[in-house]
C-alpha cells in the first residue's frame, strides 16, 4: 500500500448527523470514513459486505482463511491488518495466521490447503478449477460454494479500494481493536 492518502476520511468531528446515522458504530474505522465520501456507494457496498462477511454461511475459520489469503495475494495492508485481529478473535492463533499469510505450513490441515488453493485459483484465473471445486463440494453446499466466490471476490475489491484510495491504518489500532467485536463485524 502506498503512503499517499488519495481520498481523505471524513473524521467524526466533520460528520453530519446524516453521516453519523449512516456510519453507526463504525465512525472510527478509516475504511468507513473514506467510503462515506461517496454515500450512494457506501449504502450499496456495506450491506453487501455485511452479507458476505458477517452473515456468511461459511465457517468462520474458512472465511478468515479466504480473507487473509486473498488480501495477502493482493498485497493489501489495511484490511489484512484488521483481518489478522478478526482471525484471532474467532480462535486462530498467530502461528496459523502466519502460515496462511505465508501460503502454507504444517499447522494447516488438508481442508485449509483446499481453501487456500481455491483462493489462489480465483486470484490467478478468476475461476476455481474443477478438482478444487469438487473438493469444496465434499464439505460445502452449493450455496456455500457460491458464497465462497462472492467472499473471495469481495476481498479482491477490498484490496483495490484500500490501496487505490490510500487508506491508512487507524492511529490507535490497539485501542480500536479492544473495543470491537469482530465476530459480528461488517468489515
């Protein structure tokens, strides 16, 4: 991620009453503050994000593997940093997270590697290969397979947004994270 901010966030002290109502509890999240610059797209994108992340029918661990691996492949810093914390809050340890970010390791089981392979195929080819699709189908319903693709695609978009807009991490990230229940996050 570059160091230049291209789209300035709307900080809480500059938010209108309408902005505050729209953004709700995410007023301190730079991602939300930046997207608030385009209210129509905020109103379209945030419900989609909530549907594929917070309301997913995929297991939480699988969701986090998809997010982390796709963000790593897309060389994203902002969202990846947040998803490391989200991964911890859903029960993943730092060694597992590090191996996902590294692209593999002995702490990851065959299923984890299948999820990562599907992410890699989507990133590289924009299509999950037949063999990997069949493996996903051994554990996932048809709707879960579809949702997997929606989720992975969403995080390609997230990387594009955060990097293109020059989003910077929250200045006091540790305090920010302590006050968030990321298991219900719409990020």
